């Protein structure tokens, strides 16, 4: 029998044992985006709104991506293509300065919408699964016309700018009468108190830099070569609960922290040191 093949690139197909058919998700189309989103209104909690009404300036700023919702619809004028509507929900945190007192931390919700068009191919079959339970009305697995599913991968955005404006100052390009709607209750529950969606009082706007990957996937069956069953080769450590090791022996394997004693001459593009001591 040929030498066992491990997961990863292979040099030849001499060790192929059989061909099997697997059901998986195939990526039909994908895109990446680097969005600079300017002047998103931050819908603050009620206590935070009271703080910025008395604030003279706003500084700092952190953004956390809470959730991304997607909606896929076919493009009527171009068969096989779909629009993907994406809505990003962010938790924005900043420091509001009220006079000479210590800054007050304020937090709120910001929402960003975007649309992309991707190829998703065509399909008219309906899928029925034994995982579906009609008695429980599991709508997630109810049979529907076959269409691709959208996947969004994103990281927490960068806070580029914060702006504190008066309620009628619409110089940021946002409409004074445009209020947010259709916020899922689970998103509102992330803030610990009610959000203020009113039109009175000062407003906080944030500009964000968002990196994301968006793709359309479709269920498909693929024929792939199989070398063998994937049996783990590494034995489990600490068998029987005995994990005691000599601490001095572990310490001998720790590299000497040269950079802690000798600061680097310069800093690399990713923040790593570039000193002569390596």
C-alpha cells in the first residue's frame, strides 16, 4: 500500500483509492470590498443621548460589528445573476467631554447598507430534508425554489472620524427626517438599554472603513478522489488527566526576548520590529 497521504497538496494521483460523490457548497461568484462609509448616524442609548446633549466635543471611538443580514433576489434583466442586499449593524463607543469633567463613555447603533450583483447560476429544483419538522413549523428548512445563498465575511471596521452636530445641521448630507426602522430586537438588546431614535437633540455621526468578502454559494454534488479515511495521527496529550511537566524544562524552550532589552531600530509595516538583533 502506498505511503499514507495527509491533507494538503499532493504530488501525484498514484495513491488514489476510490472516487466518491460528496454534497457540498460550491462558490459560484465572489467579490471583495473596501468601503469608506462617511457620516453614518449613531443612534445612541437614552443615557448617552443625554450626555452628548451637554457635550462640547467627542473623541476616541471604537466600532464592533454586531451582525450582518443579507437578502438575495434574482436580477430580472440578466438571468443567473442575483442582487445581494447587505446590512451591517455596528456598536459604536466614544468618549463625550462635558466641560472639565472626566469624559463620559457613550454608545449607540450605526447601520450601513450596500448592494452587490453576483453570478449565482440557475436552478428550479425544490429541496426536502428529513431535518424539517412540519409540526414545529421550521420555516428555515421548508422546501423552496433552489437559489444560491449569500455569505458575508467581515472584520470590525476602523473608525475614521467622529462628528457631533446640532439637530438641524444637515451639512453631513443626511436627511433630518430620515429615521432608522426595522432593527431586530436582538440587536437592540446588545446595548443594555433603549436606543433613542428621535429627531431632537445633538447627533453623532461616524465614518468607518469596512473590509468584507461577499460570495454566492449553491448546493452541488462533486466527484472527488479519496486516498483513505482521515484518521488523526497525533496522540492526545495529557492522557488520564496527568499533565504535570517540569516547569524548568518548559522554560528552557522559551526563546530569549531580545527585543524587550534592545528596542528595534525601526518598525515594520505590520508593527514588527526590525532591529539588527533579529
